[in-house]
C-alpha cells in the first residue's frame, strides 16, 4: 500500500479571501444602510465562494513557484561554470584599514 499525500484543503489565501468577502458584504450592507449582519446567508455564501477562490489562487501560486524553481535548478545543473563557489576570505580581508580622522 503506497502512502498517498494528503491534499491540504486550506492555505493562507483561503482565510484572507474569505474574510475579505465577508468584509465586502458588510460594507455593502453599510452602503445600503442595512444592519451589518443582515442577510447572513450572503456572508456564508460569499465566505465559501471567496475561500474556494483563495484556495485555488494559493495552489496556482505554488504551482508557478515550483515551475520557476525547476527552471532555475535545471539551468544551474546545465551551466555549473556560471555558479562557482566564491573564494573563501576572512572578514579582516574584506574591510579597509580603519584610520580615525582627528
């Protein structure tokens, strides 16, 4: 039996988008001069839809980051001469001699 990765259902964007969606409904109720909690079903629906959108946005960002890292790693493997380690220097060699001005 192979061990499968559990897919995480939430990320940081899930909560950010959900709270922003709820805030949008509250602002909309304020513009219409209604109570901020009026139409609670709108709050719940907007939170679910915006949370789902946030999850998909986070997955897209992770996918793009993995793609960029893969391209960079592949380039570094194909061109090792461009990524040689710098020579080792002591801290005393990196600074100029200090002469106080009086």
